[in-house]
């Protein structure tokens, strides 16, 4: 069977990941069709729709039944959605997935930057890692979260300072010997063995570890420097429940998972609206830190959000679709610090961000 692939799927590197093999691909053009770029997150797929005035560029794949099954697993399509189309130069009809109701702007593949292409491949790796173990129905359900879990691997490619710590790299000084299947749902566990270069130049013994693969999150502490007010949110949290804490409601900064392809700054502003009904004027970077580097990949992008809290009296917020039940508190900075001292603030990120603000507070209030 020959299959015409277009748009985001007409990427040889991504297709090799999806198919699990290098494929012979031939450039092709399909008259009477247009490739559209629907709105949505970075995990969205382009759509192919009939249009008599257009010609859709793409690739022609000589596909086996297994190839089509893997394509459907990755995309969430059904095999019956592929229709026969006439392709110039082909004696027999070829198959293409046509979406008659697709909407969106014409796709401009040349506008995609290298980072977007890298993210596409990481999303493919994240999804196809579960092939044969996670159902296609589950992939369709959690696809945005799988994409969000791939995005930190792209963000982690940025260089970070190494003035005191070792500048040895993962590629040069760490060797993953085995990576065994483990739990892989909304969260993922990795069960692996490794060796690494030691400080004395020798190589470590083989080490067996388990780790928790999480997400990057954007955290923002809203602050009104004119009135010296901060906004804290309160919600019930599962970590304290697992610890069997008598009081699982926790004071925290505004926070949320960074969607695939989304900047942490955009996420911080979006979450401020969703959780606290707050539009921030200025974001100031605070710190970028691992939550607990001994066992999880979770990473925090922390910001101070300058805003006017004069008319904000707190209230309820959060998205019903995410089962959020959030209460906001607006209070003087000194009262917030008293909560740190008393232990009522027991979420590390909030304590860290309030202490950061304590150092910057005089500068911010002078400039207000």
C-alpha cells in the first residue's frame, strides 16, 4: 500500500521514530488538496483537506500494514479514515488521510524552526515508547500530557553556568546501560542502570536506580510593590495525603505545567488568570531549579509577577476540567513571612520565592 503523508508527518526524522525503521520516501505533490495548520498545542497534527485551487506537498510511503498501524497509533487516526486519491505518476490510487471538515490556516512548513522540529521528534519518541504497552485510546486521551513531558528534554538543551560545579556532560560522562519498562501513564517511572565518571577520574560501579519523570512547571508569585502585598493560593494537595498529613490544604504560588512548545513565561501568565483571575503587568525571573534532583526530573521556572492587588480581595479559582478547587489570599508581605517562620507555609517553592522577594523587595518598592 502506498500512503501520501503531508505537513507535520512529511518529516523523515519523525517518520523514522514513528515507523521504527528507516523508510524509503519519495517527494510527491497531491493536486486539489491543501495542508492546514489547525489551532492547538505543539502536539497538533496538520490536516489534509480537498481544495481545487491548491497543491499539497508531501512524501509517498510504501507502507506495510504494520506501518499503517504505527501511524494510526501515533496520530490517533483510524485506518478507515484513509481514502483513495489520484497522485500524478502513480498508476494506482494511493491512500491519504483526508479531513473534509478541517479548518485552519495554510501550513507553511518552511516557517518551522529547528527547535519545533526537535520537539516533534521528542513527542514522537514519547508516544511511540508506549507502543505495545499503552493502548491507542489512552494515547488519544493523554496526548497533550505526553507532549508536555517531551518538551523539557528540548528546554534542557540550553546551556547553564558551570563556574563552581563540574562542566562534565551527560553525553560525555554518563552511560545508561539499561532502561527497563516501568509505569508509564500521566507520570512515568524509569527503571535503569548506569555508570558515571567519578571526581577522581575513575568510572563508578554499575548503579541501579528508579526515577520519576515529571514535567516542567512555571511558578509565579504575584506582588504589588506599591502596596507591599502578595497573593498566595491554597488548594488540597496529594503529596500531603500520601504522607498522611492531617492538613493536606497547602499555601503555594500560582503554578502550572508548561505545555509543549509553550514558553514558561506564557504559562505563568496563563496560570495567573486561570487560578487567581489575575492579569500580570511584568514578569521578573527569579530562579530556575530542580524540585528534588535526587529522584525526579521535575523542574521549576519561577517568576515574580508585578501587578496591582489593590482591588483583589482573594476568591475562588481554578479549572473544573482539571478538578481544581483554588482559593486566593491577598496579604501583606510581612504577614506572608510570618507564615514562613511559623511553618504554615510548608511548600518549598513558596518559601524559596518569598525569601527571594525579601532580598529584592527594597529595590522593587523604590522603583514602584
